[in-house]
């Protein structure tokens, strides 16, 4: 029996998710870390401290010739990094959102197809037992559905600093909302026909063009409706921070 060589992977971006992915690659015998890449030096957990941190994604692609690129940088760089990785011959895992515009998302998909490589996006709820069960139970009820979902995060100190960094490119409603809209789509099997949204900037600590609280509503062609709400910051209430309800005429399922 022949054993397959481990896949060599470069990890770009060493924030919370990047470090988590790198630790998973480090402990999985099916992978070998070829390089860790970040714009600045950051503390690394014990399992990763021996790798060092490189600055250039392009240099790592060229010099290491990895099999896989894991992209966990800020959202506005996802599309460019993914396309460059495909053109360098890599399969790509990219954190959500895939891109910050529809045009960039299509560009990434086209690059994957043109180079015959796999593209995987970090929709972790698709693999989480609780969410798999919620989706299965909701589908048994039959539509049309009402979806009530939010993820409000009261944050301070280091966590608020991380949120402010994320909001340089991505709003809370996009960063988290892609998961829950994906869940809605899996349950309904229907197409969204109208999207409404609003945002409020509740702090001068983020750019005037950004908002740290947002709310969106989606109407589907089967009559289903859904809302999703997200807010980050020290001013956010903890009273209603985790609502996950799916309602139909035949009942309701929830995660609590």
C-alpha cells in the first residue's frame, strides 16, 4: 500500500482564524506547513513557534511551491490572494467572505476553474453537528419560513481592537451574516428576490464610511422571509445577543 505525501500548505494571515487553521495543519499528518505569512510579527502558540513568520505571500508561493494556500487575511485581500495562489498551482482554502464584491467573487471562481484547482470557503456551520441538525429539522417542517437570527457581540479591550481592525474592510453584518444567509438558503431551497438593509455607526472609533451595527431582511421566492442582525462594540447590549429561530406554519426549531 502506497502512502500519500502530506500536502504542503502556506497560511496567510495569523489572526484568530489563521492561527487556528495553522494549528490544525500542524497537528494533521496529512499536511505540512511550508510557510506562515503575516504583515507583522505576532505571538504564536507553542505548536507554531518553530516555523517563523514570513512577510511576502508571493515569495512563499514562488519559493515553496505549496500544494495548498490557506487565506485568512482581511476580507479585501481574499480575492487577489486566491487568484495568485491558483495561478501558482495551489488549491485554495479561503476564509469567508470569499470577496467583498460579486465581481471579485466571480473572478476567484473563474481562476479556480481555469487552473483546475479546488476552492473551499470557510463555512464552518455546514460541518457543525448542531447546525446540521437544525437545518434537517427545519426542512421537515416545510416552508414558507420566518428566519430570526442575530449575533451581537459586546466587545472591549483586545476583542474590540480586533473588531475595529476587521471593520477597516468588513462590517459585522457581512463578516458574520454570510454564515446565516447560507443557512437560510440551505433550508428554503428558494431564491432571494429582495434584500433590504440598514447600518448605524455608533462610535467615532470606526471610519465614517463603516457601521458597527447592521440589520438586513431577505425575501425569498417561496414566500419565506428572514432577518439577520449584528453589532460589535462596548455599547452593544448583551440582552439579545444570540437568536437563532426558524418558524413555519408547522412549528419552530431553535438553537439556544
